[in-house]
C-alpha cells in the first residue's frame, strides 16, 4: 500500500469481529479543491465540512498518549501543546516525503503558511487547509493552530520546511482530516470517508483502516460486515495499541508470523481446531476443510476468501490490497505468490507514492501442477475452474476454464480432459455440474 493509502473504487465487503473496532469517525474536514475535479462522488456523499456530533474530553490527552510511549508525546512540555503535534503529524502522515519517520522539526509546518496564496509554491497544501481549516480540534478550529506568515518566502528560512510541505502534498492527496466520537483522536483518512464510518485494526496490518459498516440480514451482534475504504494515519494508533485486546493481538500475531504452532498438550483434534480458528481470524472467509502449511506471509488477510477443501503447501505469499477469491478444492504448491497491488510505470506517479490494487479470482479445482510450485499470479488475473498451472509460471493474463497453462509469461498449451473416466461416471463432474 502506497503512502496515499487509497484502495480504489469498489473495495470488497469483508467479515470482521467487532472487537477490532476502536472508534467511530465523527467530525470531517472538506474535500480539497485540488482533489474534487478528479472525483465523482455519489448523490448522498458529503464532501464539505461535517461538524462533529460528539465532544470527547481532550484535557487528558497528553497523559493518555504518554501511556503509549510515543516520543512525540512523552517529550511534550504540557497538555496544551499536544493538539499542535497531533496536527502536524497528521498533515504529513507521520513520515517524510521518502517514507522515513517524520522528524520533530516538521512542526515548522504550522508556521510556514503565508497569509495569502499568491506566489506560494505548495498550492495543494493551501487548498487542503482551506477545506479543513474549520474542523474543530480540541474545541478550536484547525486554522487557529496555524501561525501564518506575511509572505510566501518564509519557507526558505526553515531547512526542513520544504521537505515537510512535500510530505504533506503526498500524504493529503485524496484525503481529509477527521476526529473521532469516543476518544480524543484526529487523523488523516481517505477522501471517501463519511461520518459514522469505523476505525478498525487487523492482525497483519499495523496501520488503522477506515470502513463503512452494516449488519447483514440475519446477522447477530457478534458479526458485522465492513467495507474497507483505505488506510488512515492517526497519531497514537499506529501499532494496535488502542485495540481492546492489545496483548492478545500481539501474541496471536507473533504465533501466526512464526507459523509453527505446536503446544505441549497438542492433539490432532486440538491442532485442527486451533489452526482453523487462526485462519478464520486472519482471512475474510474460510471454507470447510481449508488447510495451509507454514510459513504464510499475508498483507491484510481480510480481503481473501478461501473455498472449501483449499490447500496450500509451504511458503504461500498473499498481497491482498485488492480482493482475492479462491474457489473450492484449489491445491497450491510451495512458493506461490498472489499479488493484487501494483504501480503505474510513470516515474512521477511513483514519486507521488500512488499505488492501486485490482482483484484476483481463482476458480474451483485449480491445481498448481505436480505441486512443484513457484507460481506467481499477477494483479487482475482471473483463472477459470478446473485449470492446471505449471511450475514456475508467471500468470499475467486470464486463464480459460479447464486449461493447462505453463511458462513465463504463462500460455495455454492444452485443454484438460475433465468429463470422462470412472470418477465422472460414478459421481458426476464437479466442473460442469453434470449428474452421474
């Protein structure tokens, strides 16, 4: 996921436990004039300033953040300076233009905006503050924290000001500021965020995510359906420390990262139940009988749907910035990689940190040929049911049903014989749904 954090339109619905919801989006700044021409919001979308409905107590925010041992807060001389630091950290997304952690010197960002935009080099940043300046932060509008200068040349007197403004240009693109309803928090969220969206934390992803939520038909209080909108930067909520089960989160993440779970009192039944529970926590949907050999490397996990009877051998890598749908009875060999994230080939877009994701679909009854593995499946690929993919293949284009595909880039070499033999006569064909 790039610095923009955008996950693109039509992002998937995923199932998550509500205990990972840490707060609700309340107040929102407006959309920047620099971003609006490139957006096509829906009829009910609120793109202007959305005043907060709730007013959390900000008086103890300094002590609250000191509990998380963040260097930016532990060194704060008094509580009144905390919102200042939360603001400039939010505006740069916590990092410099090249992805390194933002230095404390970036606080000059609040002192290097001119009173008027004429001649100011960073027009996008000026537009962003115009759109978000009236958002209340700790009882005061955001604009009141800025100490504007008489002219646009002031940035040249601060060695780190130019880098701070470049970082802000990159991080605030297609984003807006928000405050939360229960805790005294603020942060940078995707432009599509609306009041009432939730902030969630996932095991395999240390940045908080923004999602809209519904209760499905027949749903219970234990199960919600979320639609992810993208990553958020919220100072103090960057490593899962705000989750209600923070200790359990760290422990579970550690066990699934090492992938070699074998307790002293293990029995076959206990191991099967525990492995299934781990997979259900990590992935959005897990079909009956799904099994994965360790080690497993996954980006989000929640955007992966596994069918019944799924099996993967050692070393599966899944970058699920986009949705990955895997059908029933899919068998995957060792060293397989499934990617959804990609970049444009243009240099400037990479400098701007732009990244996007497209989904991958794998139909029923796929076989990674002879379990030799080392197959790479690229973004936007759709593999039909009943296919066989040869070892070492790089799949860059769609694969038709019931075909054998080999090579780099992968090419079809023949069609599978799927509708004959004893199994078909006895049980019918799973591919064509024909009865015996």
